[in-house]
């Protein structure tokens, strides 16, 4: 049992890249002189930095794509809302147009104005004429 504990105490310790043994590593491999050289450490550090930079670039690209997707979704929602509002407005204008075409008061106003009557007098005449028929 004591022997197992001494082996556990001599486990390798790694740099942050998780591969390169640290300078103060006391594992059996490093004690035997098979630790990484300074050139190997520098190469491992460069690879680790490149890997981290690549991961950061991928995260930035993903964030950019997500931001663009959100912008497109917002524009789509805005356009759909504007289309709905425009459709509602057109529908109400069509309804008003059909009411105006069937309103006899408008025809009478047009006829009176063509005869040269002022707008005030024409409106008063229409109110009198159509007020009597509504009673």
C-alpha cells in the first residue's frame, strides 16, 4: 500500500496545454532525463497558442453568425408586422371605398357643386334633404 502512494506522488504535472511536462515535474520519465527540451516546450506552447486563437476565432465567428441571424429575425418580424398593418389599412380603405360608392349623399354633393353651389350651401342642402328622409 505504501508503495502505491509513493507512485502517486510521482505522477507527472503538465503545463496548461495538458501535454507538456512542467519544468518542476518529478515524474519517473522526467527524472530519467526524458523531459521536454526548451525547443519542444516552445513548439508545444506555440501549438497551444494557435489552438486557443483558432478556438477564439471560431467563437467570434459563431457570435457574428448568431448576431446576423438575430438581426434577420428582427427584420422579418418588423416586416411581417408592417405587412399586417398595411393589409389592415388597405382592407379598411376598400370598405370605405365601397361605402362611398354607394352613398347617395356624395352623388348629390357632386351634382350640386357642378351646378355652382358653394360647398357650405351644398352641405346644408344635403343635410336638409337627407335628414328629412331619415325621419
